[in-house]
C-alpha cells in the first residue's frame, strides 16, 4: 500500500516536470503563429 502511494505521489511531479516546458513551448509556438497570421 505504501509503495503505490509513493509512486502515485511521484507520478504527478514527473508529469508536471515534463508538461510545464511542453505547454510553454506549445504556447510560444501558438503566439508565434498568431503573430505570423497578422
């Protein structure tokens, strides 16, 4: 039980570590395309 608890607690932090830069990159490209379309 304690093992699954630690893995479930570690999963969101790992996901956030990867998702934060990816979401920032996607947002940057989206802003760039919006500027290009103008």
